[in-house]
C-alpha cells in the first residue's frame, strides 16, 4: 500500500479494506492541510523577506533617549 498521509483505511472482519472516514471528512481534512501549508509558507516568506531598514527603525519622536556618537 502506498503511503498517503491524508487518509486512513481500516480492515473489516471479512478482510475487506474500507475508508475509516467519509469522503466529505477526507476532503475537509485535505483542504485544512493545504490551507495550513499555504499559510505556513506565506508566514515564512513574510518573516524572511528582505525589508528596507528605514521601515524597521522606529520614528525619532518615539525614542526616549539619544544615542551618543
């Protein structure tokens, strides 16, 4: 049997194999899995994407002290 992580089969007492979950439950689980992969990749991209340094620096009026040079 090939390994597929998004479905599970069970063996009945008369040796037949059948899905353990309904078709709608399997489709819903696959949609959640794909949505999770997309959101994870988007979050990873946004976290690691290069940014302008000016965007990361806080505005000068919010600094409570001045750095001495």
